């Protein structure tokens, strides 16, 4: 569920005052990740690379308090649950949007991932979890990308994690990742903490 935050009691009150009316309140950070471990686990377990990446994103975000807040329609809300949004290529050749509830249990999350993305692809319908704070993702794996800067619309202030095709090296595999977030939701330091925790979660995959 979500609940409106009293700005007088929030440490994001000053950020809200400064950035809520900004015509471009989004910030983008780019970091190159070592995904060697993630690729190995994917090949060994049969769990898709994107599913593992999304689970690691949710796992890292769940440890950063600011991810549970989000500005919506001129107000600031706190959520008690997270979800990961996946863009799915559907059977009609278009795309559908699919919100997947985050679970700390990787196997449970993977079950959600497989069933909900298959449903979106087959039925060509988008699904949304309005009571979750949703982290958007976009994987453009057709080619290697150095950086992605997404469009901004005031209809969508959710954080977004984006990447292209990973790069196989002699000793390690790397992946540049772009992270876009609303400045009311968090500051650069919180975003940097999230990116470091994302690398840590990738390194800890079993």
C-alpha cells in the first residue's frame, strides 16, 4: 500500500521544495558493472540474465530507504513494497509493460518473472502494481551501449535502470548501466549507494 507523507515530518521536504516544480527533475548516473558472476550463475542455473539482473536491482533497492518514497501528482508518498517493471516484446510485434512484485526469494521472483512476462507477451496487455513503488527497467540487448538517457514525462517519476548488451572480455564481463531517478525521491549520494549495493548483490549471487 502507499501513504501520503507529511512533508513537515520528512527529510525530503527541502528536496521537494527545490525540485518538484523543476521542468527537468531527473538525474542520470552511469556506472560500468562487472557482471562476470551474473553471467556464470545464469548459465549454470538456467535463470535468464535479465531476471537475475532485475532481482539484484530489487535486492539492492530494498536496502535504500529512499526507494520506498516517490513523488506522484504533486504529493510525496511512501510505499511498503517494491516492484520491477519489465518491457516485454509481445506476440503482435509491439511492447507491453509488466510490473513484477519483488521477492527477497530469488526462486519466487523468477516464478513471478516467467509467468507475468509470458502473460504480457501472449495477451499483449500491460499490467501495473499501483500499490508498489515500481523501478523501471529497459534492456536493449541488441547492441552494446555506453549510456542511455531516458525521456522525462511528469506522468512517470519512477526510477529507471537501463542497459544494453554485456561485453565479454578475456577475464571478465562488463555492463554499462544507466540509472535515472527523480531528485525529490533521492540525492546523488543515495543513488551512488544503490549502485554500489547493486554491484555487491551481483557479486554475491549463488
